C-alpha cells in the first residue's frame, strides 16, 4: 500500500492540526451559508404584500403628489406612499397625472 504520510510524530501532528483547521473553516462557511439561506427564505415568506396603488411624491416640505402608479410599477420614484383604490381614483379624477407605463387611469376606469 502506498503511504505518502511522514514517518515522524511531529510532522503527522502538524498535518493533523492543519487539516483540522481547514475542516473547522469549511464547517463555519457551510453554517454561514445555511444561515444566510434560512434568513433569505424567512424574508421571502414574511415580505409585506405590495400595495395595490401608490402615489409618487414630489420634492419639497409637503411632498406634493406627482403621479399615480400601480403598486408594482417599476417606474415609480423612491418617494411614495400607498393609497387605496378610492383615493387613487379620487386623485386621478382631480387631475393628478397617471403613469404612462402602468396606466392606472385605464385600470381604474378614470377618464379625464
């Protein structure tokens, strides 16, 4: 049988320690990856539902509404707030601009 390990105790002990260190590092990496996957899955399961409608808000002290969007519209800006169906219809009827991409005015059947 081919044996390429050293014949003295000191070198064998060094190899054993070195390999144990690597096994410990690998185990720690595996545990961290499992933890990360568990956290991601928890986040997916507990993510709040998207609002049905959102209002994009402008810049300024009072953040005036700028546009109405569907809740999943990717064209909406970062400043926004969720609104219900009635408020979205009221804002559109009052003349607030509808997003040209998701067209909430068509979905809500509001004609200006």
